[in-house]
C-alpha cells in the first residue's frame, strides 16, 4: 500500500503542473487566434482547454485522495503493530521496572510516540516529491 502511494504522489505533482501549462497554451492560442476571423474554431479550442483544466484538476484531486488514503492506512497498520508490541512488552515488565512508572504512564508515553510515527507516513514521500516539484518548477520557469 505504502509503495503504491509514491507513484501516486508523483502523478499528482505532474497534474498540478499541467494546469498552468494548459492555461499558458490557451493564452498563447488566444492571442494568435484573436487576429484571425474564424471565431468558431477559437471558441471550440477555448472549450477544449476549459475541459482539460477541469479534468486535470479533478483527476489530480482523486489521485491525491488515494495517496493520502493509502499512506494513512499504512500508518495505521504500523501504529497497530507497534501498540501491540508495546502492550506486550508492558505486560512482561518485572516488578522492579513497574515500580518506577505505572502501566498507564508507560502507555501514555508509548501512545504519543506511536501517534507521531503514524503521522509521519503521509509525508515520507515528500522527500522524493519536493525535489521533483522544485525541478519541474524551475524547468517550467526556464521555459518561460
């Protein structure tokens, strides 16, 4: 589940940059077609670009929702496994180890730490996605 989410994030990043590219293409065509007298073709192309923008952003939203769904599911599975292991460990503590802290205090500490680990999963792919986004943005800016 988690490794399928990585390509979904990169596809979403591509869809995010597709919108400005489509809009730029529309503006370039609109300035060229403004001088021509064939308004029917210009109107058809404008509808095409509008439809492309709509489909691009709708598909991107769907892909992002799938990405977060898969990442949060993976995080919850890891959380469940870690919590089970911690509870098992807490039950096996010796009497001298239990005298230092109560089981409730130990479980509170463990629960907070495991929640932080769970919350990291959706953002792990940003280590790959962020440099990709920067490279694409610099490339697109260079093209302009």
